[in-house]
């Protein structure tokens, strides 16, 4: 069966490209960042700190955006300005003290401490999370999925098979929106995404897909699958690669403002397509 990108007419794709680019120029700007969790990551100038902050913030990226930011900052504010140096220099007890009493929706202090233990282990073994990710990029036709398989396995190591609310399992075929969001922050560089990683190009990124983005893409005719799973991510990404081959996630931030910002409503996005 042909996917949406294959079936769409050149005229429709050209219209979407023009519409998306107009929205990008208007809303992909720093004054619209808050309360998006990327605001937490943008505060770190060193990419080695940024990747650690990015993993923490993206792992917490479920629920209300403002609460995500609050929870991420609560953790990072205790790391003395450098989350990388803090983890590398901390024993288990110091990390547990950072996590003591932590709660973010379904996530408790044990989930958080297991994540931080795994990040520390990865930094000690690989030098950086980018090096770890890079070790797997050639293990899949989609470099992002290959790299994420390596990263996900390492981040889940301290949980020892226990379900961790912060760490989706790539092998189960879920959309893994939080992982793809993390990659977008670390690979793209514009007025919103800070970048820092060089191991893959923006062209290799995949859409961070949750139920909100799924509804948007379905309304735009960019996905036929009903569930926000890994196959839907692949389908949506193919559509955006037709529209913007070198930067398929370029419009993610702008499109996800619809339904979040009070002055942007879904009907305003969809009406021109009806």
C-alpha cells in the first residue's frame, strides 16, 4: 500500500510546503519558546552539558508543558551548573539525594535515579551520549532508529528490566516521541533548537509523534495510520521528507503550537485545506 507522501499530488505538497514555511517564519522564534521544555535545554552552552539536560528534559516530556519545565529545572538546578560534571563526580548517594522526593505525574524518584545512574555509566564508558548514539546509527536503514536503539538500551540498563516511566522501549514499536524530541534538540540548530551533535544530519531525523501531533498530521492528510506508533512515525516522516528533504522536522515546533497557544487554533491550520 502506498503511503500518504506517495499518493499526495504535487500541488497539495507544494501548498503544504508554502503554508508550513509561512507558519515557521511567524512562530519559530525565541519569544514563543516558553513554556516548551526546549527552553530548559537552551540554557546550556556546552553541548556536553546540553545532551545530559536534553535527556532529562525530554524524558520528562509528558503532561502539561509548564509542569515538564518545572520538573526538569527542579532536577537540573541541583546539579551545580554542569549536569555532566555533576554526574561524573557523584556517587550513588549524591544522585539519590538529587532525586529524593521527586514526583512528575507517574514518575517517582526511583525512575529518575535509575535514569541518572544510566547516564553516568554511559558518560564513563563512551565519553558522551553522542558517541554512544553514533555507535548504532549504521545498524538500521533509519540512522535515527539505529542510534536510538543503542541509546535506549544503555539508558534502560540501571532499571534492570523494571518498567521505567521515563524510558520507552524502542523494541516494542512505540512512537518514542520523547527520544525523537531529544534528537531534534541536539541535531537541529535554528532560533529554537540549540543543536550540538554532528553525528547525523537533520535530514536523518524523524518526527516526534504523540497523539497531539498525530491528530494534526491526520487532519493535514499526512498520515493514514490511526495509532501513534513507530510505523506512523515512519509514514509521517516520509511525508515531511518530500516537503522538506534536508530538514523533515523543521516544522515540528510550529505545528505543535496549535492547541497549546491560545491564539492558535486547529481550525485555523486546517481550514485552508478544506
